[in-house]
C-alpha cells in the first residue's frame, strides 16, 4: 500500500484527491520542495522547509505550519517504507475561484514520495534562447508555476539534451530548469551568485558553504569559451553531475577532475550530515 500525506494525515494514493477549484491547479499558485531521501531520512529537511517558507512568503501565501509538515514527512516516509528515494512537498493557495483572486481558504499541503534512481554521471545541456528575468517577482522562488521550465526543457530534449540552461536578461549565466550550474576555469569551480536570478538550490548552497566553491558572475558565453575546462550541474537528486555536451558539442572533460572531486566530497558530506 502506498500513501500520500494530505492536509494533516495519510491517505492511500488512489484516494488522494484535490479540488478542481484548487488555486494551484487553476493558476499555478503554490510552492514546492523536492528532497533526496537517504537511509530513510529526508536530507537537509530543515533547509528545505526554510526555503519552502521563504517561497510561500515571497508569493504572499500565509505562514506555513512547518512543524506539521515536518511530522508529515516523517510519517509518510515510515508508512511508505521509503529508504532511498525522493520526496516532494507541495503547498498551494487552496480552493478558490476560477481566476487569480485568492479567497483566504485553507492552504492545500501535499507530501508524496517515490523511489530515486541514480543520476547518470553526465548530462547534455542546451542553452535556451529565452532569458531568465532576474528582476521578476518569482526570481529565486521555488513555485509550481513551472510552465516556462516545462516548455524550455521539452525544447532542449527535442535537441537531444537532458537539461536546458538559461542566461538572464543582461546576458549572464543563470541556471537550469531544475538545476544550478558551475563552471571550472584555471582549476577552480565557480557558480553564479543568486543576484543573477537563479534559485538558491540546497545542493548548491552546501557546495558553496561546505566545499568552498566561490560565486562569480560570468557572461553566458563562458560556456563556449576555450578556457572552460569543465562544468557541472547540481540539484538534490543529481548531486554534482558533469556536463558532457553543450548545444550538441562535447566538452573537454566530463565528469572532469574538479567535478569528480566535488561529487566525492559531497557524498562524504551527505554521510557525515546523516550521522550527526
């Protein structure tokens, strides 16, 4: 039996239902988090819950009951016997009208889990012809208004890529549809600062905080620069994943030595944090 946690309790997956008037369905009004599960533990759950709260506040949703959500995560993982997997927490504006107005109804809170397969060592990326708006109201927020990402990723996949990467409106490197991006120059790894408009990924955050990788703005064209030695993506599910092709052309090294070392150290960090 598989369960979903909804609005305070467990329900069987087949019985998990949401109103056709839910504002998340009608307008994409909501926020979410995807979390890796290791040894039955939702990794860095506190960081994810803090970002969930920031995103909710950023789009004007009421304060979340993070304690209840945390309890729901633990309850669901146990009920589903989820040892190695991934978890998604979704919060929407709740039942509302057929339009953009909110009615003040209770939020919809949904937690679901699924198995997690190992991410490939490398990925192919396609650079999007459309920019991220680093000054937009949703910049840096993890919302369920994902149509831009879905459409851009489908376009990239139609070109044989696994992920799409965006620049921002001033032509600087920004992020992927569901990833952060790092470049390696002169043997050093860098990632764009959050001022570029990128979402502050939790894996990115840990790599910067714990592994000493620096933030630096780069023009989008750095991806085509001969000085680029290697580059990689990060996310809660991919961890650190080398980029093997950019716009169909192979990179110099994937996963390169810096990427390999960061992935190795990140795996050690996961193990250490799970033990603490």
